[in-house]
């Protein structure tokens, strides 16, 4: 009986210890910001557009603040200062003189 009790307590301890090491899935909020740049003007920002997104609810940033930014580097610094991590950028160019549409994706831990 004493061996069974010792085994049971040890098994119970190992069970709870193993549960503490299980991997937790990190959850993120994602935010997409569209930056329209002039094609042949060294990346000069023409316009920043942010659609209403659920990831902005309850955050300390606003669409108006983001859309008032004039440079890409300022946008990246602003998002970094508010704990949003830059994740990806994709661009669409249709013609040589048309503006470049850039999609910036940011993420933040929930």
C-alpha cells in the first residue's frame, strides 16, 4: 500500500509538472496598412489608408493618427513605439508612372 501511495503521488506530481511545460499558442492581432507611394520619387508617400479593422478596437492608436503620417519610416517608428511588430510588406505596381500600392502587415500580442 505504501508503494502504491508513493507511486500515485509521484505520478500526480509528474502529470502537473508536464502540464506546465506544454506549449501555449501565442495569439496576435493583425493590422493591415495601405501606403500609396509615388513610383519614381524614391518612395515618397502619397497617401496612407487604414480600413476599419477589429484589431484596432481597444488599442492606443487611431486611424486618423496613422493616416496623418507622411513618411514610411515615420509609420514604422510610430507602430514600433506602440508595440506593433512589422511582419510583412507586399507591393502592387501596374505601370511605370502609376503609384505603388504597398500593403504593410503588423502584429501585436493579445
